[in-house]
């Protein structure tokens, strides 16, 4: 058994700078078969680096405080999730959660199986600097930087 408080977990902001208060509960308790991350999002911040899916994990978000807005699918549909509510995304379902309100959002991201996803199974939609369009992008496992590459033309973007 492992027990921690979120205040005792070191903050690890998202490498793309989309949030500042991100705490890996699963790392702190040594979880291997599921992921749990605590977020505190100020207005304009988001849970992840953009519209994406995990082909190898389902993901759920429990909102503790505030209202988070989740874009889902690839057609721009949005759903607000309020404090006390939870939203679930199947493996392969595109989503991105943001704080579009004027108040702080506190939430938990829960994913399984595995405490880490397989980077080969992560896909995002992002603007490609080469194609000039929003295209499907893959992500290489980060060493010193994230490498996001366009599935259409191969153009790579490095994010430190």
C-alpha cells in the first residue's frame, strides 16, 4: 500500500508549456497498471498538448473544482464537465480538455491499462508547418525533447 497527499507530489508542468500544476500521482505511489495525474488549470491552460488520442489506453477525467471544456472527435464538438462530473474517452477517441472559464479548474486524469502509454500509440491533430494544414501527427518517445512528426509529409517539430 502507498499513500500520499497531492501537495507532497512534485509539480511537473507539461513539456509543451500548456499547464503549470501537473502532479503524477501514479509515479508518486509506484502504480504500474494505471495512470493518475492531478491538475490545477488556470484560465487558458489545458490538460494536454492538443487534440489527441491514446490508441492503447482509455482515459477518464474527474473534475473536482470548476468547469473544464473537452473538445472531442475531429469535428470540433465540445462538452462542458462540471465539478463532481466525470467524462470517459475510449482508446482511439480524440479529445483535449481545457479551462475556458475565468475560474481555476482542478481535476484528475485517469488512464488504463498501464501507468505510461506507448508513444507509438499516441496520435494528435496539429497544424503542419510543411503541409500548411491540420494533419495527423505521431509522437516519438521524448528523450531531451518531444518530436512530433506529420503523418502526411514526415515534417518534424522538436519541442524542448
